C-alpha cells in the first residue's frame, strides 16, 4: 500500500505520474490535480495556449508541427492500441460466434469500436473547443487490468484516457467529462430508432440491439460517481446534469 504524495491517502493501486514520478490516488492522478512539478509544467505552458478554430487546431510556434493535424504525434497509435485491446476483450467472450455467424460478428466489432472511439473523441474535441490541449494516452495500469480481464469473468475496459492540460475550472472539467457518456447516449438512441425501423428478425435489428446495449452500458459505467470515472467529475460540476444522464442511460439500458 502506498500513500498519495498529494493528500496522503492510502492506495492499494496508486497512479504514477509520468512527469514527476510521484504516486497519487485516483482524485489526484492527473498532473493538474497534484500541482505537478515535473516536465508537465513546461509542456502545459507551451501547449495550453492553443485554440480550436474553424480551420483546424493550430499549434503555437514553440510546438513542433506534426502531420496528424488535430491529433498528437503518438495519439493515433494509442487510440489504435486501446481499440485493439477492447476488441480483444469483446472477442474473448464471443469468439465462437465468428465461426457460426462471421458477418454478424463483423458488425458487432464495428459497433464496439465506434462506441469506444467516439466516446474518447468527444472528450478530446470538447476540451479543445474550450481551448485546452487534449490527447488520448494509454495508461499502463489500466492497460494491464484490461488485458488481465481477457482471462477473468469480470471485464474491465480502461486502457487509457484523454489527458487535458491546464484545465481552468471544474465547470469545464464537468462539461468535458459529460461529453463522453452523452455521445454514447445519443448513439444508443440512434440504435434504438434503428431497431424500430428494421423490425425482427433481421441482421440490422440484431446489430441495432447490440449497439443499444453496448452504448447504454458504457454510458452507465462511466457515470459511476467515484474515483476516475466521468461521473465523479460531472456530479462535482452539476448533480442535475449527472442525474439526467444517469436516467437517460438507465432508460436505454432497460430497453
């Protein structure tokens, strides 16, 4: 057991800051939450001044330009790793269906991938619209926990998260946090409408039901109001927004 370097709280599985090397609890794991004294201070001073404009995301002159435009140099790689690991977890439970119904399973893979990617991009782009630097980064502890769930009956989906630099207020934090679950709720509604339009039995109806289930489940999971979950940030910002999101995601889940 390790004590958080910021608040002293005992942690069985502490988070290690990649910038200062300290160990922190879930509440203070992000650099801006523990007043990081490492290289993060330099990176946020140069990157935090970027702004999202209608013509794209412009880096200031001190930042080396990359060919990824809106994305960081290694961000697409990390998103790919996260997506690959999540699909492996899904396949560990349903791999037999690839032999009996490969076309349906291809659709399931696409639905799972879309739920994860759009959730993370919603966090990223909403933060950028507030003027913050934001990148998806693989978290080693979360990645190992997700890989371990391949052989565990309990599935954990936490390969990484969107890191945000120099965030100004809990209001912004809450609005960025709710963007992910809200995206899954919107996708769940679209899949529900799709299920009504296609009818049973059909290939598209089955895909719609899977899309409804995974997006509702992902939204509810992330709305848990503790630790590093989106729900903890949202409820600290606006408990009514959190409650509305929970009701919407719960309604979709019951459907």
